[in-house]
């Protein structure tokens, strides 16, 4: 609770600097309900909950150049303060945040965050999965994030994001991010991330970019069998990504190269693997959108780092259709075929999602 | 000198529009606002909820929905997208950056009240409704038939 109190205190201290500016507020509720069935299953673990009800809540308060922004996700499985950020709008194009944020080297998570309604597919690429759902890359950090967009070349925009903060721990249950509500000072390590992308104009999603991350991940608590003797990992990511967004088409993809150095009690292991995905979406009449995604990897089966988690989907194919049947409400049907490190399964999902101001 | 010349040109063109009985939609601020000009990209950013700062102060967009034709002009001339695409852009901005969508008003009087109270508020109106109001200032013609 100390960190969240600190952020609220800082906002109160900053309020006199914005004297005369009205307080603006915005609340957004993104509920969803999902049912999943698996079949052709020989994988011991699938990461999948059969039924999930979620309410993702966003609150933004703004007074002058200062803002407080929070995202709380409540589901039938968890309740978590996902983002809690105090921001200072340095200029039109640059904002500086402190608090708990989604790390910027995940393009998918930067674009969609937790709200199901705003992503076309039901599931996200497994490399960008959240930590508490079996994700293998750290996503939630507590520290500072600087986001910027500036004009370059002839009308093109360079969007950048730099961040540094307290990294998640590696535990027997998977990655465990720093908890703002119940903070612990046990083995705090840092992670740094950067993303830069070029876009043909201010308002388009189309663009290409590069990403980088260097995260120190310490093991905490009783280890799982795969983690016995493991102390910490230095995980480095390099990646490229691109998006093409037109009226009826959207194609986006990301390719990550990961270098991991794993420190055990008496040895060090160097490891690397590559993971990528590409998703295509096509809008059809009657508010229907079809989508396909291919996720694949090189070197994942032999990766010592990925074996710390065991549930990673090294290959996955998904396809489906979304129907925006009412104002800010959608139904989505998705079929998937997944090869994990330990087996295979297919799944079918049905989801209702919505957005309410 | 250049600013005075531009203001004179804007004044003359507005006067011409009024006399000719044309329908004109203009961007307006409070008379003592520090906003002197906004280009079309800044106007689009502002009404999509993106931050636009003048002298270090963020501007506050007010979407005037007092009549359906103003709504049509807003979508076609200011943000250049359909209502559903606009809704989605505003949702995306809030989800990614905590951007606050422009306030919406359905009565002309309410838009003027907000303008009178807030020197950083920016809205759009029919020229005929504000041409003789000394408490507001026209900074740009957005549409004219």
C-alpha cells in the first residue's frame, strides 16, 4: 500500500501546480465472459481456465499537466491492480510516468493491455501472455516510463518508449510482479526496456519498429522441480515489429530474439531462442471481422529458460471470427491448435466482450 | 505584425460570410484565451483526446452536439472518421495513455458556459451564434457551405 499512497500523495502535492485547471475524470469498464473447451489433448498443462468472467476497470484523473491513471482487473480468479501511474505531460508529445506500468517492449500488450474488447482475437500471443496466466516474459514493472512521439522526416512520426523498474520474481508458480498493494523488499532486481517505431503520420497505427529489454529476474520462494538450484536470470530481448492498418485490413507481427543467462548455485547456462507471431484481420460486411494468427519459435524446445515455466506454447495457430453485434459489444468465436513444450492440445473459445463509459 | 494581418484577414472573411448569409462553423475560445491559432492537425488531435498544450497548459476540447449537422461536420471535417471509428480511437487512447475524451454537450448554452469558465476550453459553433458575443473569440473557420 505504501507505493500507491506515495503516488496519491505526489498527485496531491502536484495539484497546486495545476491550480485553475479543472479536474477531468474518465472511467471505462471493459467486461468480458469466456467459455473454453479443449480437445485432442495430450499436454499435461494448458494454462487454460474453462470459464472466465472479467471486469477490467480504467480510471483516469487529469488536472493540468498531471494525471493519475489506474487499471484494476477483477475476475472470478483474481483481483489485481494492473497499472497505477502518476503522469506528467511534459509537452504535447512526451509524458513521464512513475508507478506500475506494462513494459513497453511488448507491442501487443502496449496496444491492448487487459481489455478484451479492444483486441480482435480472444487470446494474446503466448510470448506476450501475462505472468499470472503462465507468461514467460516479465510484463509488469514498477518504476519510470517515458513515452514520446516526435515529427521526423517529411511528416513521419517517431514514437518511443523507455522504461526502467523493479522486475518480477521467478517463483514456483511462474513470474510474480512487484505488488503495489502488498510490497515486498525481498531480492528486488531491475529491468529496462525500450521501443522505437516509425509511422507515416500522427494518426495511423501502421508502422515499423524495434524493441529491446534487459531484465534481471531473481528466484524467490520454494522452487519448482525445474527451478532447483536456479538463482537468477539475465534476460535480454531484441525484436522487430510492424503493423499495416487499412480500412478493412490489419496485419501485425513481432519477432523476438531472446538471450538468457541463467545462474545456478554452481554453474551458469547460456541460452537463446526466437519467437514470433503474425496476425491478419479482415473486416467483412455485417460488422464481422475474421482473424488468423500464427505463432512459432526456434530453439524453444531446448531452452533452459523456457523450461523454468514449462507451459510455453512453442507453436500455435488460431483463427476465428468476431461479430460487433451492438454498440461497443462483440461476440467472438476462436479455434486454436497449440504445441507446448510438453504436448499438444486444441481449443475452442467463445467470448462476449464490451466497453462501457 | 504577421499575427495582426492574419487576424484582420480572418475578421474580413468572417464578416463576408455573415453578410453573404453563409453557414459557417468556427473554432472558438474565450476572448482572453492565450490560444491564437490551431492548425488542422492540432484541432484533430485535440478532439481525439490527445494532449495539446499552449504555453504549457493543456487545452480542453468540448464537442458541441447541439444539432445533428454540427455532428456531421465534426466527423467529416474535424476528426475525419465515422462515429464508430471515433469511438474506437477514444477508447484506445484511454486504454493506452489515459487520454480523456472531449467533453460532450447537447446545448449551445452549455458549450458557452464551459467556454466562459475555462480559458483553456476550445469548442466549435455556428458563426451566427457567436459573431456578436464579445466574451468569445473565433480562431479558425472549420467549415463553410
